[in-house]
């Protein structure tokens, strides 16, 4: 797993070919990759919001209660696990349009590895700061998009032109999924599951 993570950052095109050649099960992928990496942003946010806090206009740091931060971190973690599976399902459904015939397992594996920069970028949550979050988040999203456009044609074994269209479709659905998750979070906050601050 760690070799693939490193390879996706250093030589992504070659790494996608290696990942494509492996026989990976969904269970094994989640146990060795997704469960571990998806915990990075959740645990980082828990530590950052309860131990460090963030300052508003240079005032005293604001922190969440342990119970509130734990609840929000668990919900974020579960959302990321579900998001990988949903993106994999969409890629599998969409592949038929582009004359690719991957298995559902292969599509979920691709979605999991493609999300790696987003998971690793979650380390920024250890120090809750708006500008840091914006910079690291932007870099993570850009590199995830780059991995998508480089990796999808290689992983699906389709021409680059079709891969560009396929990747654009996947990117659009990923953005819709992200907005939907933010909307669900707002709704849950309305039902009393929002943050609780320390006094």
C-alpha cells in the first residue's frame, strides 16, 4: 500500500499500470488502504479542533468539545468511506459508455487510490487555519484531478481522448457528491448534530 501511495506522488503513470496489474479485492483494499488513509483527515481534525483550536480575529482559540469533535470526525470518516464506494460504483456504471469493461472491484480500487491526495492533505487539519486549509485543500484537489486524468485512460485501457471525456464526467460527479455531502452536513447541523464549543 505505502509503495503505491509513494508511487502515485512520484511516478503516477507507471504506478497506475502496476496497480492495474494487481488482483485486489474490495475487502483487502478497504482494510489495507481506505480505512487507514481515510482516518488521516478525521483524526487530524479531531486533534486540531480539540487540542489546538482556531483563532477568530486574533482572539482566544476556539475549540470543540471532545464529544462534539468525535461525533463530527466519525461522521466525516464514514462519509469518506461511503464516498469512495459511490465513486467506484459510478465509474463502473459509466465505463460501459467508453467501451471499457472493468469490474466493480477495479473501479473501487481506482477510486480509492485516486482519493489518496485528499486523504493525505487532511493532515492540514492538525492546525486549523483557514489559509492553510485553503492552500493544502486546493493542492490536494488539483493533484487528485491530475491523477484522475493521467490514471483513468491507463487504468481502463482506453484511448487518451476517451479518457479525457471519461475523467471529466467522473470529476463532475465527484464535485456533485462533495456538494451533496456538504448539504447533508448542514441538514444534520440543523437537527442538533452541529459543533459544540468549549466554554
